[in-house]
């Protein structure tokens, strides 16, 4: 009953998320004031930082689901771990793309082996390796190995976040909680995009999780038919 209610609620939540995306995009590109020194390129901020936040949240979900799977061997936890990692990699990719686009006109370079940039790239590589392990390994121990790799990868998240506090870095200090300041109108648009991207990431993860469960059910039926000698 709960599953059917959630299935009916999904299209409604998807429409709400789409409207939020449209509204937050308008706010970021039109309503938010232009930054005085960087100009319009600073508007990437409204997508770059929320994408990083969403990726971190999804990797945290992956961490919790991986631990639950290791403890209880719950296949649904394993499915959630795969789904959250896959969507998290998408948002982390957005971070790695928007960062250089923003850096080129501001720093004069596309990339530098800065602590935060390098640790973010390492984080992306770890979770891409996680997905490759899940995709190309058929071993019965694959979920366990992947869960261990996910826990290892999650250790890099605090390094990425706190690197600009503990190391000298070209990456700017955070404007919130890091001694910086942000125009109240910019802050409003930023928080709106933060909420919108969080909803968007949750919706994508939910859809991917449902697809993963369905795929596993199909594979289980096909496996049973194969054992019984039933033609597919």
C-alpha cells in the first residue's frame, strides 16, 4: 500500500521539482544581482555549489546504505547504494565541469592542482571506479567489495569540504561560514537553488532506485526460468 502511494506521488513531486528548477533558473540568471568584480560568470555559483552539496548528500546516502548492507546483507540497501552513487557521480561531474568554466575567466586558467580541486577529482574517480566495479564484475562478493570501496570513498568527502580551511588553496573561502559575505538577494537565490538541487537529486535517486529494484526482479525471474529450463 505504501509502495503504491509512493508510486502515485512520484509524478506530482516530479512536476513540483520541474517547476522549482524553472523558477530557480530564472532567479539565478535574471533576478539575482550581477556580482561587481566577476560579472555574469559568477552566476555559475548558483549551480556549482548546489551540485557539490547534492553530490555530497548522495555520497552520504551511499555510505549509510553500504554500511547497512555490510551489516544486514539487505539487497534493498545495496540497490540504494548503487542508485545514490550513480546519481552522485552525475552531480560531481557537473561540479568538475562548471568549476573550470568559472575558473577560466576569474583565475586565467582552466585547472590547477589545488587541494580542493584535486581531492574532488579523486572523489569522482573513486566513485566512478565503484560504478565500474558494479558494472563489470559478476562475482558474488561484488556488493561487499563495492560497499567497502564506498566507505573508503566517503572518507574523501570531509577532505574536499574542509581542505580550504586547513590548506593554502587558490579556491576561494566559502561565503557562508567561512568569513565571507553574500548579498541578501544572492543568498536568497543561492538557498533556493540549494533546495531545488537537493529535491532534484532526491527525485533522480528515487527514480534510479525504483529502476534498480525492477531490474533485479527481472533478473531474478530470468534466473529462475533458466534453472527450471523454461524458455525465455
